């Protein structure tokens, strides 16, 4: 081999690259996504069959016959509220009477 002079460097061999176009740089082609291993599907609990919804049960309004007793005349079965006056019956809760309108409570003896 021939000796190289110390001051001069030889240009490195380069591959010819095409010139870059002016303007926006182009993005490299995206790499294809790596394939993920296929897993067996997890056991899913059995779904309940969708059927018709049950209709909501509404309370029936109690008539006036639950508040009065008919004998020789009318007899009130429950007392009126002392605060609200005539027309507001008190609810019978076994050990007390309570007004649903104002919340007044009268205990039984």
C-alpha cells in the first residue's frame, strides 16, 4: 500500500444521494404496525335477556269510606289536626296520630 501523506486527508467514499427538493420536507413512510399476539377472549358472563319492563305500581287513593263510619249518622274514625283545622285528618300510627300536612304529632295514652 502506498503511504498517505500526513497533512492531506482522502475524501471518504460516499454514496450518491438524490438532491433534496426545496419546500416542505417529506415525512418518511410510516412503519407497518407490529402485529400483536391474538389472545383468547375472556369469558363473558351470560347477559340477561332484555324483556318488557314491569309497570310501576301506583298506590290507590283511599276513598272517604276509610275515614268515616256510617251508623245512625257519620262518625269520624280519626281526629282532625289541631293546627291545620277541619279537613286535615291525622294518620294513625299505632302509638300516635300524625298530621301529614304540618307534621304535628299527638301521642296516644
